[in-house]
């Protein structure tokens, strides 16, 4: 069982930055690949980024976030991060972190076993 808690969301102006954190309970954080998804009002939850168990492999979805968002993890602190730079109003959404025991297909929600409650990110124009 893994319990995930996101933090770091808030209100920011366009062009600003935020760093989201997701703290995981339990001693086996390193056994899970981690992902970030987001869901805007009236839209489906979409894949943002994922990182392998060791942190050596990353993948990004949602074409517009490439080059602006960076996913990383600290296995010693059981935490995964999402650094978001040059934020745009279209990035406004609830951001969720998730944990997966699988190594592939991490862009798909069904691959994840545990989810956090989400943190709101609002970008004003």
C-alpha cells in the first residue's frame, strides 16, 4: 500500500514557475515508477510526465509541456517532483501524482496502482 500526498500548487501568473511535490508513505517507494497527470475542468485526466524507478528514465506527454516541465525523484525522501516553468493559462488544472509497479505504458492511467488527491494549479493571464 502506498499513500501519496501532493503539495506545491497555487495561483501563479503566466510565465511563472511552480514546483509540485508528491510524498509517498511506505518503505518501498523505489519499487514504483511515478507519474504526474492533470485534469482541467470539463476535460479528461491527461498524462504529463513519468519517471522510472531509478530516475534514469523519463517520459513526457501533452506536447506543450515538453521543455517547460521536468519530473524528478528523490528515493531517499520518497518524493517525486514536477518543476513547471513558463506556466501558461492552459496549464490550469488539478495535478495528480500516481505510482505504478509497471515499467511501461506509463502514459496510460490504467497502468497506475495508487493515486494522490491532487493539488490545484491556477495560472492567470
